C-alpha cells in the first residue's frame, strides 16, 4: 500500500499535464501512486495519461465516459485509491521538489493526523510568483495536533482542495465526496476541517498553484457561478446538524460572504449584466443565514453593510466612488498619445463603423513578406473552393514586385490597409496583425503559426531575455486575444500553443496547409523545381538550412561551406538557405559565383526547396518537422547546442538520440559531419528508424488536405469531420529515373559505400 495517492483531475490541460505528472513521479519520495482521471477531455489529456501509465506502473489511468466536472472526476479517483493519504491536484498544478518527503516526515512526527495542511505559491502565466498569505499561520501550529474548535483561526486557511492531504480512512469513513458544480472545493474544505479531530500543519511551500490566463473552470462568467450559494447553503445545513459547532458559525458566515463579494467584484466570474441579480441572491443569503450578534470585519465593512441593506444601488454608488478615486490617480500618470497615432486610430475607428464584408479576407505572412506559408496555401484553396471570398494580401512596399500576377494587395500601415482590415470578415496570418487592429464582432481571426516549436515560444520567452528581444508580453496577450482559431500540426504543438499563448481560441488540429504540396506534387513538378534551381540531372541535392541565433547578429555560417562543397564532390549540389530575417550574404554570393553552392536564401518557397532536396542538413530550424513528411534523411549539425539551449530554451533534447526526439544522424563538429556522410550514417537503418519515430510524433495531422479543411470549416461552414485525417503521412521520395537525383550522394569523397 503506497503512502500517498495523488488524484489528478484533467480536463483541457494538455499543455500542463506532463509537467504536473512529472512533478509527482520525480519526487524523492517514491512511495506514491497517481490516479490520473481524464474527465472526457476533448484534447490530448487522455493520451498523455495513457502514455505515462504505459511506462510507469505507479500511474493508474481512469477515463470518464462523459465530462462530469472536477468534483466527480476526483470522486472517481478516490474510488481507485489505495494510499494511506489522499492528495488532490488539478492537471495544471505541480508539486515542488521534495514536497512528498516533507509531508511524509511531518505525518510521522504528528502520528498520522486526519488532515495535514501545507503551504502553496501562486504561479501566474506571466511568470510572476506570489507567496500565499498563510505561511505565518501554518508556522504558528508548530508540531501541535488540534481540532478547529480548539484553533478556529485556521478556518481562514485558503479553502481549496490541493493544499492538504487527507488520511484516506478518515475521508472514506465519513463519506466525504466533492459535490457537483464549481466551488465544490470550498464546501469540502470546510466540512472536512470541521469534522477532523486531529489536524496538523507544516509551513512547507509544496504546491505550485497555477493561475492560468484562460481555461480555468472559474475563469468565465455565467450562470454556473450562482451555484456558490448552494454550496455554502449545504455547509450551513451541515452546521445545523452539528450544534456543537455553533461557536464557529460567525467566522464561517464571514468567510462565505467574503467569497460572494470576491466573485461579485470580478467580471471574469459575474458579468456586469448579472451583478444586480447576483447581489440580490447574496443579500437574501445574508439575511437568511445571519448569525446572532455578527459583527462585519473592519476592512470592507461597507460591503457587508450594503448586503445587509439589500440595496445594490447603495453598493454601486460606493463602489463607483472608490473606482473614481483610483481612476483619477491613474489618469495623472497617463501621457497623452502622439497626435499622429490618434489620427490613425480615428480613421480606423471610422472605417469600423461600416458593416463587415462577409466576402472579404485579408491575408498576411511573415510581417508582410508576400504570398507565403500557411496563409498562402489557404488563399489558393479558398480561390478554388470559395471563389466568392475576395482575398487581399497585406504586404510591405518592398515586396510588391514579388507578388504573383493577379494578387490583390494593400500596403501595411496605409489608409487602404486600415480600410480593408476594418471591414474584412476573415483575417489570416502566420504571425500577428499590428497591435492597433481590433477584433470586430462577426469577424474571424485565424492564427496559422509557421512551424513546430523546438525553441521556447510565447510566454516561455520571458525566461530568456535574449530570445524575447524586448518583446512586450502585455501586447502579445492583447494580440492573441483576437484569435478565434489557431492551427496545430501535431499534438506536441497543441500542448505548447495552449500554454504559451493562453486565450480562448479554438485549436484546429488539421496539419499545416503549406505542407499539402508534399502530398500533391508530382514527379514532373519535382523535376521542374530542380531544373529551375539549377541542380544538374543525376546530382544529389543537400539543403543546408540553419536557423536564427538570438545571441548573435547577422548570418555567420556554422560550416566551412567551401570546404564542405569540395569534399562532397561534383555530383552533390549544396543548397544554402540563410534565415529569412538575415540580409543578403556576400560570402554566399561569392561561393555561388564559384559554382560551389546555390544560394536559395531568398527563394520564395521553402516547400519547393524541400521537394527538391534529397536530404536536409539543419540545426534547430522548424523546417525539419515539415521535411520529415517527405521521409528523406535529416542530419542535425549542432555545434552550439549548449549555447542555443541556454540562451533560447528548448522543449526537448534534439540530440538525445531517443526515438521521437532526434530525426536522424547528429554531428557536433565539422569533422563529425564529414564522417556522417563518409560512413553512410546519414541514410542508414538507424537514421531511418529515428526518422520514422520522429514522423510518428510530429507528422500526425498532415495528409494533404489541411488547407481544404480550413476553408470548408471557416468559410463554408461545413463540419470539420468531413475530411478525416489520413492514418499516416504519405512519403514523397524523389523520382528515380535517370533525369533526377538518386537516393544518396555519389562520386564525392563523402560517398557512402
């Protein structure tokens, strides 16, 4: 029988669940079982739980047939529990290292109490951490064991489900269970505390209580919040059955009313239109449960008095006065915006008074660089399937000449841009539109992204100043709040996007539209692309595509390209693509003039380059995840992995050699890279096996129909299950006739035997 059973309820927490499970399973105290309950979550929570259970026998997976809420999910977990003590966690919380051992030590010292309370810290999506207010109170208990009748001040402890452990025999013997609806943890917290005869405490900050920006069950307003009155009515019904607890009634009354007022003052819980009704319910509860001789607390006394009077008008008048004083202080600190910015906003605001055009879509990619990437693929598919939708591209002035013939466009930042964006129903981008763009009712903002994340993204960049580059995370949050829909290319991306871009958008696991071409390109298409690039017939083409370094300025090849080209030999063509953010490179121009490389840094289509290449050499570029769809060799050249990982942060160890993490052969030096090709390891059976596992993990959703699914779902209003995902990505080998490249390098020093 384990010492602890950790019951984890999981619903829509795929971006956090792995961290939660890891925080428990890696504790120094290993005497634990984890009952992980998938509350019929529509994301990947169930699969994550099953994957952990498959590799760790301490994990007990439970799958609810229907979504029943956190209370019933926890109850289902208790039914499977075998441990001496129960600890409830939400799937987005974590335990600090050493927590379970610290709890085990205190339990032994206090001779197994009914309940042991410990401390917590709030961890916010902004990376801010806030200690709880209860450290001193917990510390004041020392090693005493007591009841709440003896120490009523402990009723002020935060009434939640995760900052205590329950003796399982105590919990089940009294028939405790979570009730339906939210605020169920407050009801259970008080009932268990009032029942326990042996309570102990430890000032151990063990729980990292995550405050998500979106997704929490209490994070959106609605009728569900009115259940709080029923929860506290149940608590006071419990008190009615236990007259010996009457001395505690005033303090519990004050705690209940404070909770009502807390909710009333937050529009994330009680919408403005619902406030009078919520106040009325709270006032009726107040009058019906008021204990004899109750004295409101000094702080916030006017709120209690307004409830006692039943006058929302009185409450609102006092509230407005308090807010007006705070607003005046803020206004004094505000600097008037520049006149030009005000004029621009005025023009844009004027255009927004006009009706939304249901047949207008604005596309943009890579900050206005042209008809590219996922937005480009969606644009072309929309012209085919929804020709009534007029697509307009937002581009920079410098990119106008590069646009394909027949493409309608506006230049970013101009009057035409704001007029068009103001009226468009669809706004589709792989980055973000400017901060001043407003999300109008009835419009659809689609964020397509432009890669699978290996490096840290979004809010995770707060921990890496070099990567953040002065980014305003406040503005980032405003931009992502505009998104209605976002795309994901694999479960890994889904979990990351949900956590690092926290907002209420809908995630479509459709794959990346830009990759559809990998499934539709013909052999003739590939020959044509190779010919246009100047790859000689019969040559092997290697695409070298390193990514951006946040810690250095400008493109500095990590390889001696001249030497590498000469060693590869005349029958191998080396394509070099610098990151698009770098300026043209004179060194690459010189090597191209000498016939040693082909500089494809400014080729408009990364997808065409992938189709043309027999193999990819890269470091940390997200291109590897797309290229894996072709099932062709990938070689990782990572001479600065340690620096890159520490300056930018990564989500998994690309160089580990583990299936699903490393896509092929790895080299850390130029000599090792030469050996990879000379010895044939770049395309041997081991590399193929790694690539297969990598594709299984990161190419789950791409099947050639991503753009079609997007158009049918967003623009045609069709069921997104009309085009089910293919069971596995189709491979796209190069054509094998005499006019195209063979399977690997030939004729050079690095030729494989």
